[in-house]
């Protein structure tokens, strides 16, 4: 039996904090429908009309100024794990698109909600107007924790919106790719005034006689030589370039937001497709995909994946939970029910729970947990259990699994969002960190925007997974300089530690004393998402997913970071901490200056084969792709 999460209970709590419901009665002059409506500061109006009793049915309206490219409404009050109603103008008509985001990622088509266009849709001199009936928006099962949410069970509910001025790439299609939001917000919606005894009459009178438009299904989305083409690859969606001595080929397209990737012991590729599950791909002798199948159909699996050293267990994660399955690499299938290993992780914020296992320690599983947003106060304390990495002895897991916050041991904390992790030739752990956004330096009351080049992204040495690491790596207080020239109150160089608002009690010097600095740094907003060492551990490869709030854009490439051994035999970066460019670009978008959320490939995960060739996923909203990169000389 599923746990029933009645949304009104949460909304009631929120209402006491944020005040009364922020929506008012409004009757549309065109359709006669009376809504509970909220108007945003951008003058976008969102209206909801409901039957007297909850029945997973609602009439929904968006009225937006003509300069709004798209507008969206989150029925559960968040970007992720709740139905999203997104709409936009298409010439003289309006298109509705049903979506759901499975984490802080691009929202996929959501087929559990059915929309019917009602009379009143269209465009006038100042606004475009959407009027639809939604069956499946007000009651849904959250993929985050499998709870059933009833949005209209109480008298108020928290909801959210987002919008952008840029229209979708293909406005005529309700599965079109659209760009990242320009703004967003939340409010408490008055559900009580949305209810009406006229609801059935409105539905009957406004439903066109033609058959409702069907909701679209989700799109199914020996040598070191790299083949010139692959049968299932086709042409790359976006043009790319490779470094001299390297080759690249698109191996597979049509994937659904592909993220984490790994090899099993039979040489098959396993890919986490966010919003779908895990797919398996057999390779031919050239490294192309010969056949594919779904290994696990589970839409809340979003990034983390690991195969046990013996090849017989598959591990994967959602935002809140880590599971294991009995796995057969010869058939690429799982058997039996999954075992819950770890629970208690936060289902919001940075939700990619990367997994790592040492080959010689199959009982130890590392799990990375990001912060709850850009700034997450409290994570300077390890007991918070966020912005950290922890290790769990899965051979001793209790029947219901470990609790992430209270169990396991620390493998470093103060790590804002350490998505990429790797083991070097000594089985020592490294992590690469996505640092913060929208930073300002405040000194003596003067606030200076420093966000274009600060803070730098970090490569952190985390050490031996078999021994607890109780070092603090600085977040959410200490960061690393990437652009010293914009900070004029103190003379910095790249790689120095700093705070956003120094005080006599805690300042830049304090960071040097108490936080663990990075081993290498990279340009702010590059958004590194994975790292993998080659067979010699003298080359570390990383995917730079790409910026969203930096002009000019940066990232959108795969790089090679040189490593060497020091006198003690430890692996260390070959380049100094004082440079942002201690790498070689090996695969990149050719038009990076115009790259954005939807206009370039966006590399995510890396898996390296026995010939040191790289398989790289790209989760670009326009098309999920898999590339093969390798040296040609």
C-alpha cells in the first residue's frame, strides 16, 4: 500500500510561514469559468478551477503577455517530481505540453496527465491564452518517494511557476525543446475558492465536439581506432570538433536524458536515462552499439550507477534512495526485487547521488550528496548530511537500509556538489565540484558582482575510501578564486581561498587555516560532471557540462587533465593551482560562444574501455546522445 501524502498538510504549514493564500477569484469573460487566479510580477495569470470534491480533474488557464516565450506551472510547487503544465504561443494558437522533471534536469514528456483543449484558446493584441482541462495533474505519484500527492485535498496548496522570453525551438510541437527559465516563483494557492458546483457544466459546454488531441508518448529518446560512423548513430545533433590525434563518432541517439554510464563485466554499456531507468547496450567489434534493451524501468533513477567487482550486482540511485539488484551481465537483466541499501537523502536541491566502489573493497559503497541549493546554511557541520560524501559497509546493511544522515562514515564534507568521482592508480579517491552561482563580494557594506569568473570549479583529493575523511572543504563559507581582478579590496591570485563577506571573526585568512583547498581549479560555471582516469592514471578526463548564467558561455566540452606521481608515489595534477587552463580540450562544441541550455551538446558521464577509449553521454534536451572518443595517433 502506498503512503498517501495529502498536499494540504504541507500547504498548511507553509501558509503559516509565508502568510495567507495569494490567489483571488476571477471569472473569465470569454469562457465564463471562475478561477482561483494568481498574477505574477511579469503579468502572467495562472488560474485553476476545480470540482467540489477532489477527482484528479481541473480546468487550467494561463494568460501571458505576447513577449513571454513559454510559461509553466508546477502543481506540486517544485521543479522536480510533480506534473508541469507548460504552454507557449504558436502563431495564432496556443500549445500545451505535459512534462515532469526527474531532478534538476530538463523536464521530460509526462504521459500520466491527459489534456483537453477547451474553447477560449488563442491570441489577441496583448496576450496569448490557454484554456485546458487536465486529468492527472491534481493527483499523482511522486517518483521521489512513491507517495501519492493530492494537490486539492485541502483548502490551500503550494504551487510554482517559471517562464522564459525565448520561445521553444519548434512551437508547433508539444514535445519541442525549450530553453532554461528566465524567472520563477512560488505562492500559496487558494484551493477553496477554485471549487465550483458549475464545474461539470463548464467542462461540457467548453469541450469541442472533436476527439481530444492525444497526449504524445515520450520519445524513445581490439583497437584504439574510432570508426568513422556507427549504424545506430547517425549525425551528431550539434557540430563538434576533436583535438589533433583524436577521433569521435556518434554511437547512439534518441536517448532520454542520458547521465551516468558504466561497463559491466561482459563489456556491455549500462546507461542511466533520467526519467526512464537503466538501459543496456551490446557493442560490436568496432565499439558501435549492436543492440539495446531496457534493464530497469524506473523513472526516478537519475544519475548514479555502479557494478560490483564480481559483476553480479547492479547499484543505482534516485535522489532519496540507493538500491541493488541481482544482475546477469551475459543477458543484461536483473532478477528478483531490489534491495534498499540507503535512504534518508534529501529529495530536492542537487540530487545526483553518484556511486563509487573500490575494486578491492566490494563491501564499501561511496555515495555523494549535494547541497540543497546554491547556498545551504548548516552544511559546514558534518551531521547535516548534505554537501558531503559518505561510505557505507553494504555487507552489514540493516534490513531496511542505512539512513544517510546518521549512518556510514564521512569521506569529506563542505563539498557543494561533487558529482564526478574517480579512483587513481593507487585507489585514492578524487572528486570534481560544481561551485556556486550569482556570487557577490560584500566589504564594508559595498556589494560587488564577481560571478562571471568566481568561484572556480574545484578538483579535490579525498583519499583512501577505507579510512574516514573528516576534512572540511569549505562550503558554504570558503570558496576558491577564479577571477582575482574583479575583487579590489584584497590582492588575490587564482587558487586562493576567500569568503563572500569577510568579518573580523571569519575572513579569507580563516579559510586558509581551517578548510581543505583544492588540488586544481577550472573556469567558473564550467559545470564538471564526471571524471575518469585512463589506465596509466597520468590522464584524468572530465566532462564540462556547460554554463547557464555566464556570458560568454564556457564549458560544453571534454578535457584531459595531466597527472604525474610525486616523490612519495602519489598521483597529483601536473599543472599548478594558479591556472584555470591546466587541461587539453579533446572534444568540444564548435560554436561555444553561442552555446546555451538547448543549443549545444552537453557532456555528462564517461566510461573508459580497455583500449582507453571514452564513451561519453550528452543529455542535451534536443537529443540524448552517446559518443565514442579515442586517439588516432
